C-alpha cells in the first residue's frame, strides 16, 4: 500500500468505528497490514501525527480513538 493509501485506510477505519479504541497491532490486523515491529512503529508514528492534528485522541498508552 502507498503511504497516502495507508493514511486513507486508517482514517476510514476510525470514521467507521468512532467509538472503538484501537491498539496499533489490532489496527494492523484489521487493515491486513504486516504486524512486524518496523511496520507497527511506522503506523505508531502516523497515529501520533493524526493525534497531534486533532483527528485522534489517546485514551490510554498505545491506544487511539477518533476525537468526537
């Protein structure tokens, strides 16, 4: 998947499940992405960026949810 496409899939997933709290590994499994540590770290960075932009919140360490 291209970077832009991955972002789109992440945003779409959170939009489709606004009440769900995702851990990074769970999000990867949901999207069918590899669950190796380097891939997880890239997604963790993407989720951090989406959190700083105000799209997501972090209700707990390593957990992400759509900001309502």
